[in-house]
């Protein structure tokens, strides 16, 4: 069974209240079934909420280890919500028997291999979001979707 970022399936759960619908991902979900996931919502962030990025030079593994924070564009520390959302997402994935998760690229939660650089300038760096990092640490295959 697969897990999928809910926003990729047309659920309006992005930070700005919109979605990142990908018809190919929605079709895969409808055909194969699976679990829809939204770590930011699971962590208690409202919809919409201010955009957030991991501090410059760090990634989700650093956040999980306590070496970095996730900050909103207005400077609010939202680290606890991102960590809690990752933890709840992992729990849901493990309880559902999910082995592979398709996550939205670049997000401070779901980004896999590429995340925003922490400057809110649209630039990206190598790294994983908080949820992607936690899933990988537990042996879950994470597939990035742009």
C-alpha cells in the first residue's frame, strides 16, 4: 500500500489553502488505494497558515535532531508543529502498512532531496523536509513529486 501527500490528490491543505493536484498521482491513488497524508495539518497548523521554511543551511534531519528550527515567513518558530506532524504521519504510515510514500517536493515537511533554502526567496537546496527525513529514518521509501 502507498501513502500520498493529500495536496497531490486535490485536497486543499497547502499552507495557502490550495492544492498541488497531480492527475497521475490521483489516478494511482484511485486505482491502487492507499492513505492520504498531510503532515502540516496533522501537526496542528491551520489552513491557511504562513509559509514556513527550515533555517538556512539545514534540513529535516537537523530539525529532528534539535539542531535547526522551522520558521514561518513572519519569524514564528513552528518547529513543534512540523515535528508533531511528522511523528503523526509516521504513526499513520506504520499502522497502515504503507511501504512507499509519494510526497510533494520542496516542502519543509514533505520535500525529498530538495527543499527551500530558508530565505523565502524561492531558491532550493539539497535536503529533506521533516516528515520525509523521519519516514526515511524508519525505512519507508519516499518518492518526490514535483
